[in-house]
C-alpha cells in the first residue's frame, strides 16, 4: 500500500510541476535558437534537458524550434494523454511559408497510421492498481516498439523532388522520431534539410510556420490494452473512438546564425 501511495504522490507532483512550468512559457516561440551540437532525432529530449521554448494553449503542446547551418528542427512534447490520442489519429503537420501569407507552402505530416489505431497504453484503466515502476517501464518499452513497428511513413507536400508519401528511412533530408519517456510523455522530433525548404542561414529571413494537431472526422477502431489487476500481461479488446477536433497555430521564426 505504501508503494502505491508513493507512486500516486509522485504522479501528482509531476502533473503539478508540468502545469506550473507551462504557465511560465510563452504561447508561441518566435525567438531564433541554435540547435545543440549533439542534437539527435531519436524521440528523446535529453539534449534540451527536457525544457522547451513555448507551451501552446491551442494545441496543448510543449515545443522548441531550432536550427543549425544544415537543418531546421522541431521538438514537441505531449504530456496530456487525450492530446496524444488526438494526434495519433491524424498526425502532426508542420508547414513552412516563406511568403508571409500564412499559407501551407511546404508541409510534413507524421505519424501516419491506418484506420486501426495501434495498441498503445497511456494510463491505467478503471479498476486497475497503479503501476509499479517496473510495470511502467515495461509498458513504455512496449509502446515504443509498437510506434516503431506501426509508424513507417511521412506525408510530404510542396517540397520539390519528393513524393507525397516517403519512408521514415528516406534519404531526402527529412528525419523523424517519436517515443514515450519514462514519465509517459510523448516526444516527437523532426529535422528538415534547410536546402529542401529553400532557406539558408547565409540569408536568414523571417518565415511563418504552422503546427497542426490533426483531428479526424472518422470513427476509428482502436485496439485497447487492458492490464488485469495491474499486471503486465495484457488482454486485447477493441472499441470505436469518436471524431476528434483539429487544433493549430501560426507563428514566425528567423534562422539563427552562429554565435
């Protein structure tokens, strides 16, 4: 019982800290930022020390936009499970508009799933005991394996020379990654070759960017994992998920030059 109370208290403290942190951040990032030299597209945020430049209230995401001389980087963290389930249905779309007219000139959407959502576990179900640390870590590993197996494509529009649907293992200058961390936060990373976007730090001009959490009008089959009595052996059940809304925002960014 003491172990369960300790886990519940730790979870509550984590939620409280996240809420307080979000209130201190701007709603949109519009400052230029050089990416860390050790940045990797691996679904982890350790190079940022798990800190972000903005928390957008329209989409309920933490995010950081940065660049080096080669790439533009977008890092997103989702701490609310209902937002994760919204985005996993329709993906995250990131677009760039160099004209300043807030048009989706070039866009990338990821992740992309079929009409059946992957069996992901984000929280204990009604009647289950709170997870132990070992159970949570096991579920995180299983979730990330599922994401890796089921999310294989990127949708690209408006970028010259790239087909509309490409593999995550492409050689087109676009890298993506997604993963849950041990706090059950969903992390998304994207890197785009600046040349693909027609951008350069040698001629850094302000451009507009658009982040969309795509909703879905479809009623989609979701495979649900139920852990009986808090155990780690799952029972698989199916249920239909209702339509979800689309949320988005526009902001502006100028590429950061070397300090």
